[in-house]
């Protein structure tokens, strides 16, 4: 899978990310990604994209 391809999506109910959520954060361009189960979650409207 190419690095730029999106993986599966998670709903906001699947995981909660935000201040003090306990997940490692990574600055990614103009937003913050959260490391979860070995991959990054990025908030995208009403769900998280994996990448």
C-alpha cells in the first residue's frame, strides 16, 4: 500500500482523541495525528482516517 493511500476509517465513537487522551501525537502539516495501534489517526469531518 502506498504511503499516500488512506486506510480504513474509524468513527468518532470508535475512539476518542484529544487533549489528555493518552495517545501519542504527531504534527502533520496543518493538523495533529494521533498514534493508535501502530498507525496514525487524523480527524476528518465526522470520522478518523488511518494513515
